[in-house]
C-alpha cells in the first residue's frame, strides 16, 4: 500500500511529476514514496550532475563502477558501448550484447542506469544508440558487429530492447535482422500490435509468425494510454486527450491488436469472448485483460508485477507480458530486472536459426 512518510535525500527533487505521463489512475505520491521512486529520481540526477555523456567526471564514475564507456562513431552516427573492465583483460569472457534503442544523451543513461550497472557486473556489454529514422537505425547492426569484433562477445546472444516508441524501433530492427537476434524486450509499449505504427505492418506480422522470436513486453498499469487491461476500453485516459487520435481506445480495437500480437508470436488465438471472460479469471488475467497459460505475481520496489506467459504453437514459453502496478510511462530499475531475467534465458543457433533455451 505504501507509506507517505517513506523518504530519501532526493525526494524533494521530483517537482510535480507531470513529465512522468501517467493516466488518471496514476498515484504520484505513492510512486515517489517508494523504492522505485527513489531509484528513478537518483538516476534522473545524471541530467543535472553532468554536462553530457562525454563529461570526464561521468566517464570516471562509470570506470569506478567497473565499466568503461566508449564513445564511438560509425557511419557518422555516435553510439555508446559500456564494456566491463575485465573484458579488456580476459578475452575468454564471451559476453552477451544488449543493444538499447535510445538517442545518445544523458536521459539515455538515466533511463538505463541499471542496465549499465548490470554491464559493470559482467552480465553483458550494453550498447546505446537510436535515431528517429527506421532506415538510419540499420546502422546499429554495424555497431553490433563492431562490438563482436572488438570485444569478447557472444554472437549467439545478441538482444535488443527499447522503451516507448524506441521499443517499436527495436521491433522493426529485429524484423530486419532477426537471424542475428536471440530475443527482444519491449518496455512501456502497447500490449497489442498496432499497424502503421513506427514501421509495423501486416507484412511484418506475417514475418514474425514465420520465425521464433522470444519476446517480453513490460509496461505500467498507469501508462498514459491505459495499456491494461486489454479487454476493456482504455482505462484512465481523459476524454479530450490527443492520445485518443493516435491509439485505439475502444475494447474491440484493443482486442484486435492483441490477437494480432498473438498471431505474430505464433500463439493460439482465443475468441473475443474468451478474452473478455478473462475479467473473471485469475488476478493476473484480470489485470492484463487476457487469458494466460502461466501466471505469477511478484512484489518489487513498491509495485505488484503481474506476469503472464503464453505458450506458442510448439509448446514453448517464448512470450511474456508483465504489468507493473502504478508505473507510468517511464522505465524503472525493476523493469530492467524483469527484462534481463527473460532475455538471458535464450540464445540463437546462427547456423540453424533455432532458439536455444539456456535456462
């Protein structure tokens, strides 16, 4: 339930929190007086403490943590590589690579500070890059290949992720380069697939249906577009919100987008009636708004996390959706924990193209 008296040094740095983009159900006070809020505001401090990603003090901060931030340029595009220091000494580490779609700036390192922390712990090499153009983003493939060439990295364990529309950029990149991607994590993105939305198309849906791509989608229950539950009209979105012109808000359209996602993920597609009936199912099904094959609820940093897994037609659990209670349109530390916990289970056999389940 939270405690309004839970405090930490930076609690007064929040301001009014309007930049968090929550819907009408978002409880701002509950978030800031929680562990998730504490980590969020501390991460946002990067934007005031440092001048840019190349600030010598910031580079020293990363180095002291155990990771080197290399600022590189490929085909005139700047990108960041966060490499565990041990990788410069131990050429046998065989590290995974996580490609994070986000423009190179201080907000990127604030959003993904915990992923950088995981890189410092030796979990993987983290790369940060994105433009606002789908075709330009193809250069990320060259950056990944450069990373595989220059560091002890594992080409069978390359993952992509992104938040909000950068999650859509990650999806489009995956569709174009799926042979070399082991799994994907979308964050703060729609539960279903919208057509004509940052590169998505029916052709892309058909392509995904023909491949096996493990995917996790993690979003908040109080996102500004009312993502969950999928089997209702979008909850908590103001009637005059301009978002209503861009995102489907009615139940019928939302269910159609969800069935499109299931088809793309090679999962059995329930009827509209069965999806609507999830309102009377388990707690996880009620929150998510659709039936699942496996459910779990975990508590983390002030939020209940509702986890729903759905089997694909081969009987494999390669598709996971997570709704994080009272999280608005932002990343948070445990969102990255959930994402990495899923991604690290998978590798790809580059000869056969098949998914390898590691855990």
